[in-house]
């Protein structure tokens, strides 16, 4: 190497090493933040469905609440969840669906509502403002199923398409009873 090229070579390597060092510090912080489950407490909320009917959910309530939440891509997974959830939990939990439509501009909302109305004959609450979905640790592009205790505390969450393992996880959460004489935290 010539003496004039050596400083440029060293500068480039120094910059790359500095960037690598910064990434090595940041990546563990990001992963450790994601690994800690987010504590979620729902308070009473009200959302309208695609037919314009308002649905209000109050806490505390008599039964746990199972919320199916999905964005456009996640709605494909939600279809597989509906029947098994109703078969297994309709007697022991309330079940509701929320369309995560937070990013839809106001001028397109009527079209999106009409499209959902056409494709979904059963009520699905539409959360355009993030009233509920901003509080939940939703994964994008997959179905998200959340189980809330009668007091509104998130007690279980699964994401993805339905399978026996995820259903068993939800069953354990819904059927779990706090030990006698203890209060839910």
C-alpha cells in the first residue's frame, strides 16, 4: 500500500469497526426489551363493528375475555381460530374479534369498512384509532389471540395460526383459577 492510501484504508476500517461495536451494544438491548412480556391491563372500552353497532366491554366481568386481533394479513390466520375457540371456550369465556386497522387513512375508512362488511358476516370491531390495539403486544401479519382475566389483566397471548399446542396454552390460561383466598394481581 502506498502511504497516501493507508490512511483512507484505516479510516474505512475504523468506521466499520465503530459501527460493528455500536451494533453489538444495541442488539442485546433490543432483544432483552422484546423478551420481557408487556404487562397489559385493559379498562372498559367501546368499539364499533363493520355494521356500525357499538360493542362495549367492561371490567371487571363474569368470564375471561378472549380477543382475536389481526391486521389484513393476520385475518387469514384468524379464520382458522374462530371455530376451535367457539367449540372449546364459548361456555367459559367471552370471545370477540378486533380488526387492527390503525394505519388506514380517514378517506379510505369507508371503503375498508365496506370490504370487511362484505367479507365478514359476523361482527368484527374496527380499531382505526388504536384504542385497544395500541395497548396490546400484537405481532404484525399474523393472528393474535389474547386472554384477559375477568379483571382485565392479560394472562396469555399466542400468535400465528391455530394448532393444538396454542389451543392447549389458551385452555390452561382460561381454566386456571387463582388459589382460594388469593386475589388476582
